[in-house]
């Protein structure tokens, strides 16, 4: 496994490591700079890495890089503070090749699953005769389709309606992307963290492209989290706080700044909340300032995201989030739109936060959304059962690489 050194990417490949090693008794080597191995293990939920003997963590020395704090007042919400760490990851090209080359002399076949944004790092591995590379796409197939599938008459209309890529990324990340795509050679396949029940039509399009080239009442709690790559200004945080307060709904709010390139260096900003807010909402609101056990929260019947049957209020900030918001609200119809991507520069008022929360939690439309989310969640979970489509796809992949 060769993950990108950013939380959402580290986590997905670590969970895939468990699925492959535990279920199929295959030795897995999860490789990266020591800082990010530590980060991935520290923030892991649902299982303990030492409990699975076949997962081996291989640490490379960290290349020094600048470690700026996230800027909550930046015009765009892209996490530019992690760009130095992403750029530093390019230095893993030689060490990763040497490590895989060493494994190739021990094992009959070595399978390298690399984050698609680490293509530059693994570009030389195709010269190792008994090694195969698979690109892992850590974003939705819907997002990939919106960016990479050529427009054609038979393309679903919803994909034609997505906003252009203009403004998605700052120049330095565009350069990083171009470097990855410019060095991507022929590899053995692409892996998507998805299933046909959610994105079947997108997976078909991509396959065609590849071939051709505390206990609460059920449904009663809002879980507010913007992930590890987003920061808000103090002004926006106050509007969110007032909106949650006025909505009169129970909530868990993960209030923390976006990750820096090295999460262990320096102090993190502690965002200010309105005076008296925490005291006023203490009977129905929990503020989490540190890393939150998201899987435990989403799996609890008081909250519900897709595999857990979770309805979502969308607020896209950067990267693949605008496309994901359309997938959630327009295609799957399991969420409400809190804020549009095209209005990213505007402050979202507390009244709009309140209205969005109430729409999801108290309205008839919200009831229908939760019902669809619950049904889809059940379908997705069933696909992972022994006879389910997702389980069959994983088994098929394991059979292929162990041939």
C-alpha cells in the first residue's frame, strides 16, 4: 500500500489493508513516511492494527518540509497548508522502488496498490518483472466521471450539469496533479472505494473508458463535521453555532482546524465560539475539539453516512466535494443542500444553517430523505455480505492477484 499523506487517503488504504490481510491471509505492507504511519494508526477506528499479524508497517524517514497552519480566512477552502507535505512525498520514489524490489526477491508476486495521487512515486515499478500496480481512487466514481469521462450524447444529463473545474484547485495543486497524470504509466487496474448500488452507472462508464484506454432517540442527532482538510473563519463558525442553537436539534460538532502537513508539529488553532454558547446548549449539544471517533458516531442509531444509512446536509468547500454534493442531493437524493458550491465566497448565515438543519430533521421532505438513506444504507451493507456484489468484487480481485 502506498497512500497519499493526507488523512482521508491514509485511512482508506489502511482499511483496505485489513480487508485483504484478515479476510484472505495475505501479507500487506503499508508503507510511508514515519509521521504518516503514526497518524494513520493513531486515528484508526473500528479495529487495532496489532491484532492482524499480516499487516506490516514500513516507515521511511520523513523529508523535512514547511508546516504552515491552515488559514481559516483564505479566499478558497482548499487545504493549501498540506501542499509542502504532498510535495515532500515525491521524494519517496526511490525508497518505494527499492523496497518493492526487495519484496520481489522474496515473494512470487508483489501487488502494489497506490493512491492515484502517488503515481509519480510508483512510476518505476513496472520495470520489476513480478510486480503489478493498481491505482486506488480515494474519491467517488461520480467525481472521477465528471472530470475524466469525455462528454458524449449518451452521458447522463446530471454529469453534463456539473460545474467546470475552474476554481477547484490552486495552481500549486494543479501542478501536483499534472505531475501525477504525466507520469502515470499503464497499470493493471483501478480500484474504487464504492459499489454498484451507489455508483453503478459511473463504474460502468469508467470501466468502458479503462477498456478503451450519550444515547439519543433514533434519527435525532446531527453530526457536524467538515473533515480533516477544511477550516472556517471565526465569523463563519459563529454563524454555524447560532444556527445549531436556534435549530433546537441535538448535535455533535467536531470543531477543529484542518490538518497541517505534519499534525504532530506545533499547536493547532482553537476556534472561538460565541460567549455562553456551550453552556446554553450543554443539554443537547456536544463540542468535540479533538479527533472524533467518526465510525462509532455514524454507526450509532442516533446518527446516520451512506453505508450507515446517513442523510447528509451538503456544504462543498473544495476538491471533489462539489461533485459529491450533486451525487448526494440530485442523484441519490439522500441529502439536502446547505450551501451551493457556486456561492463559496459568501458567508452562510445562521438562519440558513438553522433552516437546513430543520429541513433535514423536522420536515416531510427530511423524512423521505432519511427513509431513502436508510434503504440505500441497507442495500450497501448487504452488498458486503457473503453473496453480495461488493463481496464478490473483492473476492474476484483477490483471486486475480493470487493467480
